[in-house]
């Protein structure tokens, strides 16, 4: 389309969409096994489908079916069944990123920031403790893994 008609929103769905034949055929078998073993994921269900029903399906197809069943509320997710679902509080972004409280170091040496900088032919390694603000630095002629390991050992 051209002109003003070209600015109208149209459907972005592809013209040719493959039908979900395999998913519809597998759905009853996956549902039956998932109801029997409510804490099994897609990998274990693949093995059980092959052993109990003789159905060889890919893990991604089983995962897609499980996702559809969980989303529609027919089966519960494993996290809901086991009670392991935890939600983290949303971070507030005030001008710069901030860490969660449980990731902040509380004792000296718990978290050390290590940096590397090249100055001409010299390689400067530096480590800063987040709590005490103590700095340890070392200069090498090459930034190799051996020198990196040596710096960590000396640190």
C-alpha cells in the first residue's frame, strides 16, 4: 500500500502458519503423566513418555505443552507444587544502579573489585575492598593468566 493507506496498522501475523498437530496429539499423554508425577519437568517427562507410552517427542515440544497447560491453569508449575517460588523485591533506580541488600558485603574482604589497566607497555592490576576501601595494586609487563593468578595469590 502507498499513500495514507500505507500508514494504517495491519496484522503482523505470517501468511502461512503451521498447524500445531503434534502438540494437540501429545497433549493428553503429557497431561496424564504430569498429573501422575507433578514435580517432573520436561526432561523427565520425555523419558517417561518414551518408556510408558512409546512416544518420542522433543524436550522443547513437551516444554511448550507444559507451558500452555500451566498458563491455562490445568496443571500447577513445579515451583508452586514444591513451594520454592520466591519473588525478589523490585529494585529502585535512582540515578544509578543499586545492589540488593543481600548482595552487599558486610565484612572486609567479602567483596573485592579487581581492575586491570594498560599504560604503555605496563599492565596495572588493582584490587579495592568495598568495605575498608583498601587498595592493593601491582604492575606487570604482560597481562597473562599466569600474572593474573599471581596477582590473586598475592592479594
